C-alpha cells in the first residue's frame, strides 16, 4: 500500500527494467554502528511475452486414426484429446524464468553481506519465491 508518509521518508523506490527477466531486489538496513541486515525479494518482470502453440506438438485426438493424421475416428468409443507440450511461453522456457532461484552468494571481502537461503531474509512468500514454479514449457496452468 502506498502512503504519502512512505514517499516522504524514502520507503519507496520505483524502477522499470529495460528487459524482461527475473530480478532480485536487495534491501540493506544498517545502523550507525555499521551493523547491517539484508533481505531479498524476487520479481518476475515480463511485459512482452506471449503464449503460443507449437506445430510440432499438435492438439489432436489420440483415439483417432494415426493413418489419418489423428483427424478421423471410426470407432464409436470415447474421444480422447491431448495438448501435451502444445502451448509454450518461449521467453519463460528459454530463460528458465519459472525455475528455482539460486542462493544469493556472500558478498564483500569479509563475506558479511549474506542472505541465508533458508531464512526469512530470502524470498519464501508470495507468488514468486526461490522455489521452482511447476510448469511445462513456461506454462504454469492450462484451464
């Protein structure tokens, strides 16, 4: 939630990436004694990708005749269709944007800038976390 007080005190920063991709926002809080705490939140930024279909994996009736390129079914039994691997989000698939996110490596010479992977300081809440998002070809869900 955006508040006027938050904007005045510097609790908000806006940034629009130039390219789609997975972005990590690292926030550092420090005191006058040079004690610091770091937290990471992940953002999948993608204003451009689309869901397309792959002609190499057609949507077809698997109970139809292979000799008729799965377009004709002569039996009176039920019709079964498949769309396995038919849909894809090429950008998400090629860049593995829905895969798990690697641990944040320690930074600085004394390795004091750390964000432990299993801690609350790393992103384990919300829609995009460090965990893999189950998907097939960049598609998380087909309704």
